[in-house]
């Protein structure tokens, strides 16, 4: 057997991890003896003689939309996190006001701050998320929203945002909806709207909210009805974060309500942008080893590591020989239709855009594997995939919690793009009408998407 230590380059990331010892049973291709492993490329060396070398990487799946816009990107580099600068972002003193419920680490708040908003009150129940929020953004009230009093404000609030917990409605969870103890929290978001009467409401959630039911009715209808009765004209849209300069395919439902009969402008969802510069390679492969949270990796059990190692770049569990699969996965592979063709152990290609970063960070359920190293993504890498800037540091009890905090967050860049549109609403920007265009005496172009046709 090759020396397990081979391949640890001096100064490489491997050196900063503690080695661990694992027994790989014959079913996993080992000989039952304990071997020393690192979480990075050494693991491949450590087990290379026991026939689990990953297959060759698949061909790079560069999509035409990524290729097409790469020239545009080179000339006008706009990395997802650039808008947040390279150090802690100060709040604008006279910015528009924002109350943030279910704030988590403040992914949404960061985006709003960059667009000129001032978060006057924020709340979350999770002490770890609150620690991270305080470290990077400032004050937050820690506690259960069910027991907390909403603040009294001296002037009308501009925006209230609430990303109530999505696990009850999420496909990645058990989908117990309103029967989950967290499934009724939307009521507190609605209570806050009633108490604070913001000019604009922004609710964020997963797609599963669209099919969740309460007392045999669709929950989304109930939420929209209550917002309507409170005087809000609402729109909702499923938005893919990768269309808004986030290096991740992440579908989220955005509900925006604007106070009716006011001098506010109408809300428009941000226009979709190009995807150049959003591949996994461009997002994480240049990260210096000494960045905060870069040396933090989730510890996996030896079986998960072995399975992950057998997956080539761009592959998934389908590349693992059947006889090396654990019994449970063997069973699923024989009943694919029943399990809806799961893509376990996906290892995205470096030229592809990352899949959704989830709070659970399970090695089999999401694309958590580094494309070219034999390990999962570090905390900093998934923070980048979520568009957090490198100065935003994640704290809390342990690494699992940090993954969870990031997986829960709204990608700050998506929040920023939406916040800019909300500024237009608050400034009362009306859409340009057909007569505005005609006055300009130029031909209409298909790109004139913002046009509002008058009756
Ligand atoms: C989907 S995350 C929100 C992410 C956040 N909006 C962001 O931009 O990063 C939902 C948050 O709700 C919080 N939460 C869950 N139950 C709560 C409760 N009873 N009271 C207050 N916060 C709660 C969780 O701790 C979690 O941070």
C-alpha cells in the first residue's frame, strides 16, 4: 500500500487538517487495516492501492449561456460578492429603514445594506446565527418570535422582510408543512405586517410553499389574502439565484407586497443577468488557504468518504460500482422510479454552476463535494457559492452549525438585486409608458422590456 502521507504538499491545505484514522472494510475496497487519512487529496493516495481510484472526470459541461457571456465577464468583471466590498460594510445613516424577521446570519440584510438600507430591528432564535449576525452586521434581538414584542418605530417603516423557516415546506425536509411546529411561523410574519404597516413587504421561501396546505386550502392563498386585506398589492415569483449573479442554482419564492393607494412605484422583479464567471471553478478554486473559515470541513464517516472518493468530477453515485454500494443504496438503485431517480453523491464539474447549498449538508443529498479534491466544500467555499464576501466570518458552536447557517441564508447578492428594485418602488419610480417611448422618437426594441403598455 502507498504511504498514506504521500501527496500532502508542504503548505497545502492538507497540512492544516488533523489526520484521522479509518478502517475500510473489504466491501469498501479496504483490507480491514487502519489507515491514516486526510480530508484532502491524500485520501486518494491513502486508498489508491485498494482499487477505488475515481474514474476519469467527465467532459466539462460548459453550457452555451455561460460560454457566450464569458467575454462580457472578462471585460467587466462582476464577481457575485464584489458589491459588498472588501471590508465590513457600514450602514447608511439616513438609509431606508428595514425590519428583518427570521434574519439568520443576515444574508438578506447584507444585500439590503449594500443597496442603502438600514436594518433598524432584526430577530432570530438561533444563538449561533445571532453571533454571526452581530459579528458582521450589528445588533440583533435573540429569541423566539412567538415571545417577542415588535419594536415601536418613530416613522413609517419602509421594508419588512421575513424568510420564515422553509424546512416544513422543503423537498429536502419531511414536508410536514403547517403540522411541523415551525409551520405556523408565517402567522407571526403577518402579525408583524399588521403591527408595523411597512410600505413594502418581502417574504422569501422555498418552492414547496406553493403546494403547502392549511385547513384544505393552499397556504399561499391564505398569505396573499391576508396581505391583500392589509392593503398590499402582491406579486410572487420563483426566482433562480443563478440568474441574478449568484454562483448557485437555487430556486426561491419571492413574495413582494406594495402598499396600495400610495405614491409608491410598482415593484418589478430584477431582470435576469448573464451567468459568466459563476462556475464552481471561478468561485472557489483561487481561495487562499488562510481565509477565515477556509480550513473548516464537515467531518464525514469513513463510508461517506469512500463513496465520495469513487465519484469522478461531474459524476454521481451512478459511477460507483454496484458491489461497492451500501445495502440501502443498492436497494434504491434497483427501485429508482419509486425513489424518483435520486442524484446521490453528486460531484459537480468545476465548469458547472453549483447546486443548491442546503442547511443539512448531507454528503448524499446535495452537491457538497469539491470538484477536484477528495473532500467536501469548506465553510468558506460554500459561503462564496452563496455570494457572501470573504470578510463575512461565520461563528457559532461548531462546523455543522456554520454549514447550517450558510445553507439557511438568502444569497446576499440576490437580496441586493431585489433591494435595488425596492428602492425604485420607494422612490416612486413609475414605469416608462408607451407615450414616454414615443416622445423619444426612436423605434421600439424587443429589449425595451420595462415598457408598460397603456390601455
Ligand atoms: C430560512 S432562515 C432565514 C434566513 C435569513 N433570512 C437570511 O437571509 O440569511 C430561517 C430562520 O428562522 C429562524 N427561526 C426559526 N424559528 C424561529 C422562531 N421561532 N423565532 C425566530 N426565529 C426563528 C431560524 O433560526 C433561521 O435562521
